[in-house]
C-alpha cells in the first residue's frame, strides 16, 4: 500500500452568499488527502452559506467555518483565514469554484523551491465544456517574473488582458510570513493582483503550469463583475505603491506604468458615462486629456457602444 500523503495545505474559502455552490467547493477540497484544513470564511452572508458549508463537512475535524459579522470583502476574509491557518502551504478556493481530484498532489510535485505554484484555470463554457482560461492546453511550466505578471493584467492596443491575477496558486506560508505579506483590505477588486505583484517584487519564485484541476464557472454576480469607479481607482493607485518597492528594474516600472494607464482607462470610461448621464460637457471631455492611451480606449468604447445601440435600433425596426 502507498503511504497516505501528508496533509500540508490549508484551503482558504472566502464566501459571500454562496449557498448554492459552497457545498461543492468544500467537498472538493476535503477530498484532497494533502489538505490539512479547509477554512471557510463566511463574509457576512445573508443566506445559509455557513450552515451549508458545515453540512458539507459532515462533522469533519478538518473543516473550520468562521462567520464574519458583516461583509468586509475578500481581502479581509482571507486574512482572517490566514490568522487561523497553520499548514506550511495555503491555497485559495473561491466559494463558487471547485477542485478536480488530485489537484493538490499535482501542485505539490512542482513546489520544490518555488514560493507560488499556479496552474491555468479551467472554465466552463455555455455547453459545460472545460477550457483553459489563459493559455494553450499544453506547455512547459515556466517561471513568472514581476514585469510579465503586471503586463499580463494590462489591456493594450491589439491585445486583451491575460488576467494573470485570477490565478489561484499554492503558496508557501514561510515566504508570506517572512515578508509580513497579507491581502490589502482596502481592495474589493484586484486584491489577488496586488498580493501576487507585491510577492514577486519581494522576490517570490512563482511557477506557472498547465491546468491541473481548478475549475471556475463564470457568474454574472461575481465581485469582479460588480465593481464601480471607486474600486477601480483603488486598484489603479496600488501601482504607485508598488513602484516604491526597492529593487524594481526599469522594465518593472514601465510595466507598472502600462498597468496604471490600463486601469485608468476603465476609470475614465466610467467617468465619461457618469458625465453623460449628468449632461456635464466638461466632465465628458476631460477624461480624453489624461493620455493618448486613455483617449484611444474611451474612443473605442464609445464606438462599441454606438454600434451596440444602432444594432438594437435596427433590430427593432425590422420587427413587424
């Protein structure tokens, strides 16, 4: 008989109103023999997320459910989980996602000297087929550096964001403790981007592998789909703080400037929409003066909006 794998990973599951999916998430994590403890942090849910999480555990001593008195956001929830976690590795699982069997074992085989090991995320499409979210299905594992990560979260002309901030890595606890690294509780959007970027700036060794079994189902009510202008402004301004970390190269700083302008374009676009609704000509025009990149982004969004509206109008005219 093969010896039972040593449980060396704590899974942090921050969840807000995820009663429909939390049992699947918890069950998938507890099924991994390498998991020491599954820590569910109910972030002030108004439904029965906590009760369903406990039910999924079936009385297991490997399940801890913490309930926060109010909704503090994913960063605060994960930090509460880190406070009670004791395993040498931690990994993040969103309350509406789940693991395929064997994911933890596969991640651990790659760990070695790496502080972070992240596999591509599998997403379900409208037909239920699983597809890698960011990369081709097969590639040789490669080491992620700071500039590549930051650029991978930036939108540039002719290229969409790779959204590397969505990665859900296996994390060596000793590294984040040594650098007193925690999630930025000011952020309700892009908290993973800020966490990984700071880790890389501080010297984290970060490996990226093909998909190994993290499954995500896109949801219209996810936090990333419900952000506002202020959320984007906070994310944008993180780049100025990252730029102050000693040791960053010129290429690293250039990547941060690109990301800043990328997020700022989205901020200014929301400003244009607000100004249009207020019938404020000055507020509508001023975002175009931010930078050529921002001007191009806003112009592109306006053209897309015009095409969508004209398409709807034409379809209405064709109706009998």
